[in-house]
C-alpha cells in the first residue's frame, strides 16, 4: 500500500469517526430540543388546567376537560381524561388514542408516552373537593416524530455523501502533497553513480521536503568525501606497492641476467626477502585498515587496559634491550574499556614501536596509564629528536612519512592508531617535548 493510500485511509477513518459522532450529536440534540419544547408546553397547559379544575366542582371540571380537548395549539389531535377517586369524571377528544399506562395512586407529575406510541401525555396530580385526581392531557406528537425522522433520514443519506466527497478530496490532496517527494525520487533515480558531485535543488528550505533534500545533499557530500578518500587510498596504496615491487623485480632480473656466484645470489635473495617482508607488512596493515572501516558496529568486550599494556611491555622487552634503551612503565590497575582486544593491543604496539624506532641508544621510552575523570589515559613518551613542526599536522595521515632520518615503514602505523581510537570513540594527540615527543590516547571507560 502506497503512502498516498495509507494517508487517505487514515483520513477516511478519522473523518468517518468525526462525521458519525457529529451526526449522532446533531440528531440527539435536535430530538431533545423538539421533545423538550413539546413537553414544556404540555406541562404548562396541564398545570394551568389542573389549577382551574381544582377550583371548580365536578360539572365545571368536565366542562374544562371538554374545552381543553378541542384546542389544537400543540398538535392536530387531543385526548384529555380526568380521573378522580378511581372514577373517570371526563374523557374527551380522540377516544381512539392510546392512554398512558399509569395508576391513579402512583401518578406523578411528568410527561409519558401513550400506549400506541402516537400521543404524548402530561400527567398532573391534583385534588378535586378533597379527593385525589389525575389529569391526563395528551396531544398527537406525530409532527415532532416526523421532523426527527426527516432529520435522521437526511443525516443517513448525507453522511456517506459527505464522507465520499471528503475522502476523494483527501486522496487528491495527499497526491498533491506527495508530488514533491515523487519528483525528488525521480531526480534521485536519474542520478548516475558517477554523478555523486551532483546536488538536489532546494526550492524551499523551511518545509519538510526542503529539509529532506538538504539531508540528502549532506549525505551525498559525505558519500562524495568518502569516495574521494577511498580513491585516494587506492591510488596511494598502488603507488606505495609499486615501488617495492619494482625494486624486487629489478633486483631479480639483474640477479638472473648473468651467472652469479653463490654469495651474489644470496645477497640478491636477501634483498628480495627484505622487500617481500616490507610488502607483507604493508599488505597486513592495509587489511587491518579495511577491517577497521567495516567494524563500526562490531560487538565490544570488556578489556582490562592495564593487563593488556603489561602484556605488550613484556613482549617488546627484548627489542628494548637490543637497542640499549630504558623502559619506564606506570600502569594503574582496574581500568576497563569496552573494545576489541586485538585492536587495542595493536594500538599500544604501534605507539611503542614508533617510540623505539625514533629513540637513539641510551634513550628512554616511557608508558603511563591512569584514569582521567571518565577516561583511561595512555601516554607513550620517547627521548628521540621529536617531530618536525611541518610534519605534525600530517602525522596521522595514510602513507605519510616524516622528514626525520629514521622515518620509514609503510606510513600506515599511526593512521591505524587513529582509526582504532576513533572506532573506540576516543581521541589521540601528539606533541613535542623538550627532549622528545609524547602521544596521548583518551578512551572512555566501560560503563561510563
């Protein structure tokens, strides 16, 4: 079912409920007003006549009843009956009219229906010469019933017609209201995958369609930005892989170009192995980055960051010793974050590896982990040469290698660190110190 049909159906249901309720209310109010006017006139007439009868004798009462039965102010037919002490003193008018089913003793002032459902009677208790009596003043209420019936017929016939016209109008209005959405959908359908730079024209930015168009344009901008980043990434990756592959192929071609002694062949193979290892490391980091891009909603586990940091420190201890460096570590216990253990381990390894790479022999590599309000703060500091000021804004970019002599690798390690931190809703910064540089990572604590 289309949105237009659903809107029309909702409109029809709401309108039907309103119209039916309104029609019922109109009929009920009209009926009550008609009967109230007739009943008030009957009660007034009966009360006046009862007062006159109470002041007269039996013959006078009979005369008053007969005169009252001949009046036609309230209707085309009348029947008036007077009962006193269980005996009918007078009964005049249309004697075929149905009488009310009441007893003389239990009679109370009010208006009741006749037995035939045609006449309506005002019942008025009174005293005649000290005897209890009841005056029944009836009138033919056919005119009132006919007017109420006519109104009901008009309502019964008119209500479906009103609903039909209103629903048809609602269907037309729904179509007119949805025309801009249909036009928007048609424009998006005409947009080619290569036209992500194209934007939707916004006629009125203050209405719902304008806001929807603006949201779609914003989405297209994000898609375009992501596409540009991905194309740049593919281009950079191809460029980074082409150089070592070219070196590897050239070295192998030279080695096979003429006869070589075992030592020359061994050197060529070792050179080729170094290039292959570098290619494998780059490919592994590219794969990790691709996985990170797909893991925005991966399930997270509780990771004890202190235990993980000490595990990494134990693993790199031999590398620290081989470079004759000093390692200082301070890990506060009980710091748990919600995250991926392998990614967080890779984050700590990359930061420490970067610090070890740039720290000269005899230098210091320090790791500090502590709680800072609702975050776990990880700081990795080294006593290397620091980072050039021109390199600082680009240090986390893909394939970026600084101008420092020790810079090497694939240029993806720090970019991986940034992506891992972003995936865990944290933040990473770097700053130069007087005797080196320091990387700081903030990660939200679990349950906070």
